[in-house]
């Protein structure tokens, strides 16, 4: 059969177009590998998305905000009437001095309830010399104060790291007085009076608290404070009842830990 030349050229063009339409593969690639475009899209699909951490989960959060509840321990120092002690001529103290404080309690969301404790001591000694004789009189006053404390968060920043709170602290305590003489003086010549005393104190005011970590915060508070001393003395010269009042302002800088 005689084939026309035009038919041969058409057949060659058809075969050539079919060959170019087939997918081109790399001769060096191993048999069974997928198409490079498909492999690229599969690899990209395994990358972590923006909502998932690339390093995996399970780590402790380092963001802002406070731990909602737990054992609370507060330490701080401030300025107010640091110590008061009844005396024969009235109470003694250090107005405007610095004092330390410690409180242990529990924090539950916005409420913190605790019990504070403080102790103070004032000592004095006097020596009298008359010729070859010498006498030393010493006195020490030690005061104990227990202070139930309540704090409530009034306002809180959007990120939870800054809080405005109101605080109320009531303190009750007493002062123990001890005297000594060298050389000793018989009780008949220098009887100790039968004295009892009671101290009532309070602090009320606002404060600011900044959470550096979820379990650690720094605080600053200020407000009004008062100390009231009630004393009853029964001496050979008669009975005496006295009351002393100190009212002013206080300021406190402290730290709070929640565990």
C-alpha cells in the first residue's frame, strides 16, 4: 500500500505531542517516589500552625496574672508607731519608725485572709554611783501583737498583673515588763506593782499589687492606723487605770508569695 507523505507527517506530529504531555521524571530518582509537587505540599502540611507551639506543650506558663488560690506568705516593712509599751509615766515607743511584719494565710481568688505576728522589745539600764557604792537598775519591755488581716481585690488590670486592693488589719496584744536591780533590793523596799495591759491596733487603707510572676508579687499600701493601750495598775499607793491612743498614717512595702 502506498502511504501519502502528508499522512506520515501528521502521524509524527501526534506522537511528538503525546510524548511531551507525559509527566517527566528524574532518571536518578528511585522507583515509587511520588510527584515532586505532591511531596512538597505534603511536607508543608506537617509544619506547625500558628495555634500550636512549635516546641510542644507541657511547660509551665510564664504569662501574667496571679495564681488563683493557695497558701500565702507576706513579708514587708513599713513606717508607723513601731512599738508601744506601758510605763510608770506613760507608754514609750518609736513614732514614725520602721517596723517589720510577717503574715501567713490563704488566698482564694480575690480574697486573702491571714494572721500577722510582730514582736518588739525596748530595754533600758541606769547605773547610780555614790562614793564606793554602785547600783544598776534595768528594765525590759517586750510586746507581742497578733493581727488578723483581710485583703480584697477591688480592681484588676486586663492582663491580671496589677491589682488595686483594700486591706483591713486588726491587732491584739500585750506587753510584758521585767525589772532587775544589782545589787538586789528586797521586795519590801521596792515592790513590783501588779500591772495588766492590753493593746488594740488597726490599719485600714488601699494598696497596689504587681505580679512579677504567677506566684510572686510586690505590693505597696498606705492608710490610717491606730494604737490604743489600756493599762490597769494595782500598787500599794492605790489602783490606777489609764488609756493611751496613737492615731496616724502608715505606709508599707512588701512581697507576697502564693504556693
